């Protein structure tokens, strides 16, 4: 009897499983093109410090929705506990909850809402901290970005260190938070128009009627860039 036979069968099944898993996963290459360090936050994925020019490659299982955002001006101790000026997720380097607003967010659904299709967008509904681009790398489908200077254009009543708050966070009214009576879709406001003007390719409020979701066939890989340049 060959003692290695069972082992080789196990290895074979392991490799087949690995291949199937990788074949259906989406890879996100998250690149920091800013002139400063970014601590990316990702759900799923956790988080990672990305030096300027660096890239974090994140594999995401199929049938997942998620989001990726930037955290700025962080400091963490050796246990990964600390704080960030923007995008902080409960003080952990490895995020388990979303980043606290204001954050620019890349949002996606991999093969979930619609079978065979990935749906994604960039949102400034929860405010803005860092410009971003979100684009496919392996298919001929269209990506999106938010490259306007929303820190410079931010009205003073929305300004916070390192970011621009959403009008909902600043004023908490049904008009700005889209929390009016059921079925009543809220409209663009004088503030959402500023966000839209700077980032036409992003969601600027919850019921933004401009087409801001993008689709690619499932199986596509993506690049997310912080500070993609104009
Ligand atoms: C990090 O900070 C936390 C909370 O202050 C503390 O409990 C932990 O021991 C610290 N870890 C290190 C390695 O300093
Ligand atoms: C999605 O489509 C694939 C291929 O057409 C099919 O095998 C699978 O059962 C579908 N899944 C769902 C949840 O509809
Ligand atoms: C980090 O904080 C310092 C001091 O508050 C500020 O000058 C700098 O612009 C911040 N950096 C980023 C990337 O927000
Ligand atoms: C937006 O409209 C509100 C209510 O009319 C007003 O108080 C506020 O100053 C306006 N803000 C801007 C940036 O136009
Ligand atoms: C990084 O920023 C520079 C300068 O703004 C720009 O030219 C370049 O295209 C950017 N790179 C990426 C990957 O977006």
C-alpha cells in the first residue's frame, strides 16, 4: 500500500477547490496614488496601510457586496489599535464595521443582485474625504471616478478636518437625509448639487436620479485608486 496515495488525493481535491474558488473570486487592486499614506478600509477585507505608490491586492469571494474607502492620518499601535482623522472604523486597523463619515466610498455587488453581473459605484452620499477611481481591469466595461476637489469646494458649514460632511450629517433633516414619507423620493438639494458638480460620476444623495451605477460581467477584476489625478 502506498502511504502517499491518500495524501496525493487530498492535494488534488485541495487544488481543485482552490482553483474553483479563485476562478470565481474578484480581485481588487487598491492603489494609493496620493502624496500621503492611506490606511484603506475594506468590508470584506479588513484594512491595510498603503504607502504612497503602494498597492494592496484583495481577493473577494463571489456573491458578496462590499465597500472600500480611505482612512487618513491614522496611528495604530502594535496590536492594530488606534485612531484615524477620517474613515475610522471603531479604532481598529482591521475594520469590522464601516468607516465613520465623511468618506468617499467605492461600493460593489459581485454577482449578487443580478446573477452574472457585478454592479458598482462611487458614493459621496456619506460625504467626501479622498478622491477615488473604480474601474475594471480585465473586461471592456466602463468604470467611474470622483476626482473633483470636494475639500476645496466644501461649504464651510460642512467642513471637518480632512473631509467634507454630507448635508444629512450636518443638518439631519428629511430633505437632506431622504427620510421623508415612504414612497416620496427626495430631490437634489443646493448641497447635493455641489457634490454632483465636483463628482458627476458619483452618487450625491440617496435617490440620485442620474445613472450612477455601473455594471460588468461577473468574473471581472477591478482597480480602486485613491487620488487618481484629474
Ligand atoms: C494598543 O492599545 C490598546 C488600547 O489602548 C492596548 O490595550 C494594547 O495593549 C496596545 N498594544 C500595544 C502593543 O501597545
Ligand atoms: C446563476 O447563473 C448560473 C449560470 O447560468 C447558474 O448555474 C446558477 O444556478 C445561477 N444562480 C442563481 C442564484 O440564480
Ligand atoms: C493630517 O493632519 C495634519 C495636521 O492636522 C494636516 O495638516 C494634514 O493635511 C492631514 N493629512 C491628511 C492626508 O489629511
Ligand atoms: C442651502 O439652502 C439652505 C436653505 O435655504 C440655506 O440655509 C443654505 O445657506 C444654502 N446653502 C448653500 C451652500 O447654498
Ligand atoms: C496618479 O496621479 C498622477 C498625477 O496626478 C496621474 O498623472 C496618474 O495618472 C495617477 N495614476 C493613476 C493610476 O491614477
